């Protein structure tokens, strides 16, 4: 029997009431250059928690000031961030939810004046210089410190951001990471982070990773997944990696996007929980992904921005909000929510 979207299950001793995850999505314009939590951030996660998702993963939260993806990104690079972040964790727990924090460094695709990369690499915007060995060690220490701060703030765990072209993804992709020292092996870097956090937190603290499936090929992604599972990682949240240097693939006739296919292939190769994401907008689609791939959790992203109660509505068979994949880009994420067609449609349906 296939897994059911509505069924409860356990992740490192935490009971999750269903197989719906709200994945990390950066909400621009709520914080500022300090990276401090605001009332808007707390309200956003409170609404998502009330929606009934089995798991919430907080948006990318930066481990070093020079690693930001945007000037107003949430931060966890100092102890001063802990009290504000604790407000989010407390709010989610008050609604009965489970929350992880995604910890992040942008590397070469960041907004700092000088950006870094495992090896020198040019994007359309900037050229990142190669990190020194000392800088790699500082980055590893920053990720470990961020994980420990997340636990102190009351989070149930962390997700390392290892995809979407950001720094750990840059280490994973051999077309970007051309180092010749020990850090040529991305598993060395991630193991150091994982071991450092695991040694400093309680046994039930969850540590997972968002992993690029095509890094640069699916075979590479599967190899990385197997090494991470052997390391003791609690879950793999499978998405796109360094897309400029990748070879996405799915067989003809596969009904979902290529990265969902990849999540299913990775699930066959490991014995830890795997999450699937991308363009999954309805309960029928989410259940279809579970049926076809045998993954353990389905990420519902922008549809949950339109309808924070998407899990409750979908599981009850009620009308739920749906992202319409606007060709001009997401109006909601651009801060122009009043222009979001999906939000307008959902409002009319519930008028």
C-alpha cells in the first residue's frame, strides 16, 4: 500500500501528523540589513502553523553576513538573533507545529560586494574568487554555530541549504568546485558541519539537507545522497542544484517535473526519508507523487503562500489555494500580493 498524504509518521522521534511539508521560501521585505526577526516574520509562520502542515522549514537563514542572498535576509550569524528567532519557534509550537530552520550561505550568487566560491567562478553578475582553506574552515564553523543557535532558539532541527546554486551546492558540483585540496570532496565539508552540530545538540534534534538532484548529473546526485545517508543525515529534501552546470533528466511520459523523478530515484537508493518538491499544487498531485515515487514527504510551496491553511483544506477535501505559475514571475514573492492571480482566484472562491 502506498503512503498516504494524511498519515502521521515520525522523523527522529518527532510525530508529524501528515506528509505535507511547507518548504523554505524567503519572504522579502520583512526584515532589514540586520537580519533580525520582525512581527511580520512571526505572523507569517504563525499562519502557516495554523494551516496544519506536518512540517515547516523556515526560509534560508544566513550563517555569515557576507553570505546573504538578499540585503534583508534573516540572519543567525550572531547570538543577538536568537531571541527573535525564538519568537518564531514558540509561535509555531503554540499551534502544535514542528519547525526546522534552513541554514544558508549564498557564496558566488550572493549580494556581497566580494563574493566567494569553492573555486573562481564567473556568473552573469559577478566573479567569485576561490575561498582560502581558512575561509572554508570559518564557513564550516559558522554553519555549526548556526545549528547550535537554532537549537537554543527552540527549533526542532535544521536543514542545511545544499542546492539552488548556493555555497554548499557549489561544493557539490564538480563543474564549479575544481579544488585540489581536501575540500574538493563536498562530503568532507558537509560531514564536518553535520558532526559539529550533532555533537552539540540533543539526540532528538533533526539534521537534514536540501540536496541538488542533478549535481551535475542524476548519477552524481544519487552518489551524494548515499554518502549523506551513510553519514547519518535524517532526511534529504531533493531540489535543483547549481542549475547553470547541471543535466536535468526525466523519462518520456513521467507526469511530474524532472526533479520529482529524481527524488524517486534517490529514494530507491537510500534508506532515510526523502522529500519531493516543485510544481505540486493540489492534493491529487501530492498523493500522486507519493504513489509514483514512494518519497516520504511532499513539499507544498507557493500554494501555501496563497492559502496558509492549504494542508487542512486539502486533507479535508475542501477548496484550497493554488499557485498558477505566472509566466511573468511570482507577484506574491515580489511583494505585490494584491496582484497575485492565484490569491485573487482563491478569494473569489471563498467570497
